[in-house]
C-alpha cells in the first residue's frame, strides 16, 4: 500500500518530533564522568557518577592526622566517611568510600590533627 503525500508529510513530522524528544531526554540524563580533588597532605578524593573514595598516594601522607572523604551530592543530603587516622609516610589507597543516589557534584578530603 502506497503512502500518500499527506501521509508522508505527517510521518516525517512525527519522526522529527520523536528524534528531537529523544535528543532532549538524552541531553538531560546524567553523564558518567570522573574527577579528582586537590590534595590535602598528600591525600585526594576521586569521584565518578554516584560514588567517591579517598586515596593517599601523592606520593604519601605528609602529615599524621585524621582524614575524612566528603562528597557533595546532587538533590540529597551530602555523604561522608568515618574519620581515619593515617601516619605520616603511609600510602593508604581506596579508603572512605561514600555513595550518592543521584550523582556526586564534587568531593574533597577533610583533615584534623
């Protein structure tokens, strides 16, 4: 069965509207990305999409004390790890993991001696 010119025109419009709607929805969806914070006494925070964890390998902890990984979450309460004590000269890796439901906006390391 052949489609009339009016039918083809409507089909083209519907296809265009569908493609634009899909692009708009795709543009709003969160994109996976990863980033790292600046260092605090040799430690930094890594985050990607919905999780974050702390690392101290830059090249090692330069000041003994208590460290905490903190994540700023989108659309919900922020998330933070328990305080952990690290001695100067150590290089703990992948500690203080935290999660956000929607996404991590940024993350950093808190320090107290």
